[in-house]
C-alpha cells in the first residue's frame, strides 16, 4: 500500500473510532427513558471510557514501538467492534459499562499506534498529515450523533452501534492487509512505559501545552450549557455551541498543521494557548449568549492550531522508535487532566 494511501486509511479509521464514540451522546436520554438508567449511571458510562482509555494509553500503547504496531491496531479495532456490539444489545448499566470499557481500551491502544505509523510513514508531511487527522477525527465525532439521530427512530437503539461495528470491522480488515512499518529490532526500546520521555525537556514542554489546552476543554464542556441557561438563552444557542465548536477544527486542522510545521510547533501552539487563556477570561465577563457563541467559534479555530502544533512538537521531540509511547503519554495525560478539570469546574 502506498504511504499516502496508508496514511489516509489510518486517518479515516480514527474518524470511525471517533464516530463510534459520538453516536452515544444523542442516546443517553433514550437509555434513561427505555432502560431506567439514571443520570449518575449515564455519567459513569461516559466517564469509564475516558479513564480506561487513559490507562491503556499509558500502559499498553508503548508496545506499538516494540514491533507490535499492527497487532495493537488489529486488537484495538477488534475491541471497539466487540464493545459496539455489547452496547448495541445491552439494556442494563453493567453491560453498557462493559461495552464502554472495551471501546475505551481499544481506542487507547489503537490511536497512538495509528499516529506512530502516520508519522514514520511520511516524515516529509508530518504537519499536514497530523492536521488532516485532527480534521477527520473531529468530523467523525460530529458524524456520530447524526447517525444516531437518523437511525434510532427508524431501526431501534441497536442500529447506530451495529452500523459503527460494521464500519470499524471493515477498516480493521483493510488495515490488516496494509504494509505497516514496524520499529527495527535493533532500535526497540527496553523501557516498559513512556514516562522516561518526560526527561526530554522539549517533550515535557509539549506535554504541558497539551495539558493546559485540556484544562480549558475540561472547563468549557460542563459549563457551556449551564452558562447559556443562566443567561436565559434559547436551547438552540447552547446546542449550536456544542455542535459548531468542532466545526473550525474540521476546516483549519490541516492548515494548522502546515503553519505549525512552517513556523515552529512550539511557537504556534503557545500562541494558540495564550489566545485561549484570553478567551477563557472573556467567557467569565460577558453576559450576551449570542456574542459568546460567536467568540467560541473563533476560539475553536485557534484551538485547532494548538492541537496540531502540540502533536507536531511531541513527534519532533522524541526518536522515531518512541512515537507511539509519546503519543500515548500525551493523550493519556490530556484525558486525565480534562476529566479532573471538568469535575472541579462544576
């Protein structure tokens, strides 16, 4: 498989994983009404996916740097397929938790392996590829609720997950036949985990930028709808903010990757982060929901630059044979930071 085709297949596959996660969000109220699962249980179903993904990214993802990238992809996608099937036929809280656990672990071990392969397969276009990957991933997440909305009423609660299981299985079959570049035996690290990479100061700096971004995301997500309600905004304004916030990422992700590669990922991501801090201050002072909605869209565009710049900075800070571990370390710590920020912001 040509490297450009391999990169595109992997990017679309990550988008499908994001869509598999996104289909769940418009179904939470259906699970409450149909199966009697209360809000606390629904929150735990969502949270368990984050925490299992965090653990998998820190503990299992580095195996992709040791000649197991293809296995990690195959196993991760298989877990997502099984998890989606469990979610499709589940009707009780423990079953839904099991399904989300499987999907969280599968995502946690497959996405770092995917990013490693994308980086080492086309070193000349890392910025463009990582930026386009962000765009496709966000687009996939936005596609998930649309699939749920279009299929649940006509075909039942199982339909969205069955569709995603079939699509993810198809992606796994295509990837299993690809020529995936593995780390040569002589270059494989003996480190079990990736925490030693924090001793690399540029890597530590990139991690800190990535964590600061997820502090903002963790604060924004649980408070946006509440803020809109307190201001007396119509429900469509709050919903539009959630739906449209990821839209600039789709359009500016590739551009952000190219700009970060041209002008330096640390400079670009730090600029985006500084602008984000100013935006967070604005959110706390303005009282017009419509003005805040417009401001949030411009911040989202800048966040696309921060996200891609951080990913490029991490890839440039570590050797080629440690890319999966570095990506897993960044993703795992971001997931944990966002969860903690969300809890305390409330």
